[in-house]
């Protein structure tokens, strides 16, 4: 079991998975949420990083 977390956009439900990252936009797999740039926007709805909550699994 990994200690990677997932974060969910509170607006549209997009999931950021730390283990997978978002290589299409330059966020390599394994990038922790705290290391995602502060100007990150949800790729689906454009909301800011501050509007993501930890996803409880």
C-alpha cells in the first residue's frame, strides 16, 4: 500500500492522484499535492488548487 493521496475538485469532482501525477501538463508521477504549483487549476473546470479537498478512500 502506498502513502500517495488523492485530491478531489469540490466543483466538478476531478481527481488528482499523487501517484499518477498529470504528465500531460508537466506534473510528473509521484508529485505530492503540496508540491503541485500554487497556480495549478483544475484541468476540467479551471478552479484553483485551493478548491480541492483530500479524498477519503
